C-alpha cells in the first residue's frame, strides 16, 4: 500500500475523531448520575448490646432487620464516599426489600471514616442521631442516613461540614437537633474511640475501602466478603450462598 | 548558553511531535495505539479500587464494563474533571508510547542487544504509565491517592510530564538519533 509509512489525512482524521470520541465517552460516563434516587427505610430496626459471632460490637450501632435473622451483613461506610452513595441509591433498596424486610438478613451500619477530613465528624453525627432515635423512632435514622448521602454534590468533598450535617439533622422528622449536638459534644470522643474495635475487625477481614461488607451466617459461621458498589446480583448470590451454607 | 538551551528545546518539541504522530503512519499502528489506549484506561481506572475490581471480574468477567463505568464515575467524583481528564490523557499518551516502544524494541532486536540502551527512553515512556495513576492502588494502598496532594493529581501530572519527556527524547522510533548531538 502506498500510504504505508506516511501520515495520511484519513488516518489523521480518524485519530482526531477517535480521541474526541474517547474523551467524550469518558466525560459522558463520568457525568452520568445513574442513581435512581431511591430511599430505603427498613421495616424494622433494633438495638443490641452484644458482640456478634464475627466479633463486631453492636452496641450503639444502627441495625436494620429482625433480631433473629440468620444472616448478618456488616456494612462499613463513610458519608463522604461516592461509591457508598451509589450502593445506597442503586442496591440497598432492592437488597432491603428482598432480604432485610423478609427476615433473612439484618444489616449493621458501621463507619469507616476514610475519605476526607469530615469523614469522622460525619460518622459521629450518624452515631449520635441513632442514639437519639433508636428506641423511639428508628426509621428517622434511616431517613437521616439517606438524606446525608443525598447531600453529596457532583464533585469534590468540601461540601461536608457542621453546617451541612446540622441542616440535614434539622430537616429530618423525628430527630432532635439539640439532643444530637449535645451528644456530639459530650460523647464525641468516646464514640470516636469506640469505632476502633470494629475497624480492626474490618481490617482483619481485609476490607480496605468503603463500602465494605461482610456477609456472615450467624449459625454456621460461613462468611463472604464484598467491597465496593457491586451489582445487586452479586450481593444476592453471596447472600444466597451464605444462607445455604 | 540560553541559545543552546532554546535549540535543544526546539529539537525536543520536534521529536515529541514526531513521536506523537508516529501511530498515524500505518493503519495497524493506529489501531494498536487505540487498543492500547482503551486497555490502559481500563487498567488505570480498575486499579483505583483493585479489591472491588478483582471481586467483580472474578465473579463475572463480563462485568468489566460495569466496573469501568462505576469506577470512572468514582474517579470523577473523587478528583473532579481535572483528575479524570488526566487519567484519559495518560491513557492516550500511553497508547502512543506503547506503539513507539514496540517499534524501538523491534528495531533494537534487529540490530543487536547493544542498541537496547538507545531504546531505553522509549520503553520507559511506555512502562512509566504504571508509575502514576495506577500503581499505588494496585499495591493495595487504598486512599493513598486521596491522601496525596490534590488527590493524587500531582502524581498524575508528574507521570504525564515524564511520558512527554521520554516521548520527546525518543522521537520518531524509525529514525536514529545520536545522544548528545542535539544537546550541543
């Protein structure tokens, strides 16, 4: 071919167009929200002062589902984590309706502050909100939890501050902001310290990022670990395997 | 002195231009550069959260598109347009550098092992793609990129600068250059 070894106009146009298409494709995928903006509020929630068979301390942690559910899901999250928001919007509602509300699974919300400077204060907000509503109106926590994730903007992590979380708390029905603020001031440090044992459990399970999950059969001790906002089908397969083992 | 430097600079930019357009010299090279770009992009993005990528891909390799799109969004949300733009630029440059490095290695093999030193910059240009955006994640340091200045964008900029430097050093892989001749 005579064009071999030469830069032809056709190839130059092809390369330019291809580069533009590649850049445009990346931009399209990056900016596509994809989340269905669903919110999930578990039919039942409960508290526990026990340590689970897997070694997770349950005291003061939000637990969705029935107390005697055969499978536990330990869910390490961070309100600043975009991948956690994806899980919350796209997978959690289906997971909740098909496994938590049916009594097969209980999900324990745990914090792994790892994204930004406000990750830890955000986690303390979460724990304080739960402690305020756990016995009276636990659904208020899950509404607050979803609303906190909804605050994530399209980019950056400077959005997270006292003002944003105070606003979410103020707007969530059933949550008393002054009680939550008092908890943050009086118990903030002890809550921070109390996260260490469960973080150690996560690291021991080689959970290296958020969202991180351990799916645990409370009777047989079977365990499956999952990391990231995986498709719903992957979670369903993992839960089914753990349920049957 | 400054004149020498500006001559060297002009020589480098001419060589960089020659290196960047080399894949346009044949259909096969252009196609190979495109494939290398897409593969590099996928590897860079997947290595931003290796544990997730491995789990999704071992569960069902067909989910590679899901993993790449989910992590593209994640990288954008974590580092903004600048960060995702750098990753895309990194992939394009690596696509070019890979094709150029392959041409250099093929030429070196024809001429004997001693020529390998001469092609080293070009090979480094391709190999260096892993030293920026990907390697920290791939080594399992999750959060390492986020902890770095500008969420790791500084490292990505450094990697791109290195790629451009080596591409400019190597020039068109079909031509020979005598080290030092251009540097005065």
